[in-house]
C-alpha cells in the first residue's frame, strides 16, 4: 500500500520559498541538499504531519528547469511511498500512468530510489522506495 510522503513544489528561489512556508508555520526538517542526478536543490519542511519538498533547478539542463518556466512557483507532484517499488510502478503502468524515468537514487532521501510517472488525468506523481 502506498502512503503519501510529500508534496513537491517548484520554486525559483529556495530561500525565499522557505521564508514563505515559515510564515505558514512550516519548519525545516533537513537543510538544503544538492541532487546531482536532477541538478536541483531540495529542502524539506513540515507542518502538522504534512511535508513539502521545495525544488529549485540549478541549471538550464535540469529536468525541472523547463517546468518552472511554464508553471512558475507551484506545487507540481504528490509523492507516494511504496514498500514494493517495482510492483507498484508496474501496476500503475497498466492503469493509465506513463513511466517517464527509471528509478534513480534521491540524495535528499537517503539515496532511496524514486521514479516519476505521468497520470494522464492527474499529472505528475512520484513513487519513493520505502
Ligand atoms: Ni518529490
């Protein structure tokens, strides 16, 4: 069974975004970490059991740099934690979700693997290995 892990936010300026979430009562749970696979800075914050992941592209070749040009500062994925990563990806792939990358370690999450899928009806989701 998959549980919701975090809501991913695209942000242009991670420090300013952190300050805005602090105004809303969120606390930093882990300092900024650079993810060389995706060329992004990542910061996790938490409030009342809800976790947000602030994602800032660090280069024009980053996988999210195109997204942020289109969508600006915005939530852009919900991440689900899975205790059977390959099985859940396979099941989603037969249920209207299109796998758009391969499971890749996430340095900001103890190098647990993550994989992104596009839901035709609901947009981007992320699956995180438990
Ligand atoms: Ni995420």
